[in-house]
């Protein structure tokens, strides 16, 4: 079971009496959107960083002038 669902089940019953089901569902969906957005951008940034670290030195090896134009 996912951690946020486990946390939701551990909430006291009074929480559910004070908040509507739609509000709780909306908050969970927003949390999921933010989490997936951050994960995708973090993964993309890591891939871009890897490309820069590996390919820029190789490009400099082949042609310094062309590499400076690209950068």
C-alpha cells in the first residue's frame, strides 16, 4: 500500500467528519500531481546533466570551435 494512503487510513475519524470526501480526494490528487511533476523534472534534469558531463568533453576532443559554437 502506498505511504500516503496508509497515512490517510491512520487519520482520526473526526478528520473525516470535518472534511468532505471531495476535499480529501482533491487534496490527494493535487499531492499526486505535484509529486509526479517533481519526479519527472528531476529525472529529466539528471539525464540532461549526464549528457552534458559525457558529451561535452567528447565534443571538445573532436572540435573545440564547433563545441564553443554549440554551447
